[in-house]
């Protein structure tokens, strides 16, 4: 159905393909047919699948099982199954997800039961709305499910913790079938398999405004080792994992192809050589490996957070919460070659993309100066600056030695 972009799978695969003959039906029934004929009982609503085949969703405001049986006897159905689900049927259908050692009760009861010993519990929630946080024109549902889970895991790792369980709540409009829900959960389950997390519950509801996703992640952290944003101290080193700006440039690439697609009938985008940028945008990874490296090196960061809103914004968060200032150096910000090449192609300032792009989900953290040698030897970690006194402010030091004040870029609803 809305399934975006089958071609994306060629570039950024997420697990094996899934097929099913199950169709979702909530309080108002819906059946998808391969051939459509005019029947007064039913209202026909066409949907143009981006980069795919045109499909039809036929539904009636209210009808009984007898109506379904009569209708299906006169219209050929491509893949019909008697397994027509209501709201609770969908919950039961997707409730097969795994359970680990910490989870005692699986989805289906009124509440999950979690068992922890002498550890602190970490909880985070993300809300994702269609048209605001993702565009189904180019985001496949499997990738969306994977990313929805990973961004929550990243928040737990940014506290120096380990994600253990998630709850998943969906608002689903009538244009989504069970196959679409299964695609989303296939990506979600894959992420949980990779990071060792249980899906322990959630909720589903009808939606009038597209797909709504709310995921809450529960994690654990060792006492006295959980890291906040407020612990940075003067002279601490500022470190960042991976590289920055790639996810933002991947988004710009997808948006450009979307604009071209709208103006052409037969259009197949070519992402050859840009797979890394697409993967960073559509299928990001949480930096579990960095947390493990820090633990093995015996380093407990003084402050840490993940980079979801851009390096500049996150630095300002740490500075504010810790009541400190900072200096970061332009020539030390890690940027991938593909990111630089795409920025040049779009005629964008590369440093601006790295500072304000967002959705990199790398880890930004500070460590004591005494740990300099240890972090310098860590693969995938780079020292980009240091913490200063609060009255010195927050600045980017350019290649020429000049200083530019750091500002968090973003949309302000009060400004037009």
C-alpha cells in the first residue's frame, strides 16, 4: 500500500521480504481487491503508491459478514483470507514478539511485569508523526520500524545504560493493511533482535491524520555509572563518535528525488554511490559499541547525550545543564567523504550541515583531561574540543583561528 519505495530496499535492505494474505479490518471493514467493479454498497478510494503500482482500497461504512460473503463471491480477489482482524486481533497477531530474561509477562495483559535487581531504571519516549517526522513517499515501513526503535535505544545508551524493553503504540489510518503493519513490525523486531530488547506491550488505535508512532523504551544502568548532561567540568575533553552530517545530506538527497518524481511520470531514482548517506538517514544505528568500548577502557563520561538535533544544539544543552562554556574546532569535526561531496553538489556549507543537520544519533560526551590518551586510542571516537568557564561562552573555532558563537538552528513556531 503506502509502501514507499520498493527501490530503497535495493540500496538499504532491512531483513528478508515478508508476504501475507491477511487484511486488516478495524471497526470499519476494508478489503483490498485486484480487480474493481462498481458496486453501490461500497465507496472506492484510489491510492497512488509512490514509485509502485496503483492500488485500491474498497470499504463500506458499516456492513455485516453476509455482505462480505456476497461481495467476495462476485468479485475476484487477489489474496483473500478469512483472517480478518479487528483491533484486538491486530494486537494478538503482532504479540508474538520475543521475551527475554528481564521480562516476566508478554503483551496481552493489562501491564507488563519487569524484574530488576540493584540497578537504576531508565525510561525515554519518542513520538513520531507522519508528515512531521517522516515521509512515506520515500521511507519504507520496515526502515521506519527499525529507525523508530533505534532512536529510543540511542537515548538509553546516551545515559550509559542498556535498553531492555519497549512499548509500541500506533495510530493507524484506514489506508494501512495488515501487511503494512507487519512490515513496520518486521523492522521493529529486527532492531530488537540486534540490540537484545523485548517488545512488552503497547496499544493500537484508529487515526484520522496518518500514521502515529509512540515508543517508550525502558532500560537499566548501574548505580553511580548513569551519565547525565549536567556533569561536564572545566578542562574536560569534548568527544564525538562516528561522523556528522551524513543523515542530513541523505534527507536532502531523498527530498530532491521526491521533487523530481512529482514532475515526471516514469521516474526511477538512482542512488548508486550514495548508499551510505541513505543508510544514515533511513536506517541509523545506536552506538552500543561506543558504550562497550568506554566500559572496557574504564572510562565513565562526565556528561553525555546522543546527537539527534545537531552537534551545535547538543553542545548548548550540555553547556546549559552543566553551567559551563565550550570550544570546538572546525578542523576536528569528523565528516565523511560522501557527506562532503553531497554538500558541494547541493552548494551547502559543510560545517553548517555537520553542526545543525541532526539525526546522526552519534554520541557526544565529555571526559576528564586525564583520559586523553585512552579516548585518543578508541576507534571511531574523536576529540573535537574542550570545556571552558561559563562566562567564556560557546564557540566554534574556525580554521583561521576566528571564533563563531554556536547557535541551535531549528524551526520556531512563533516565528514566521
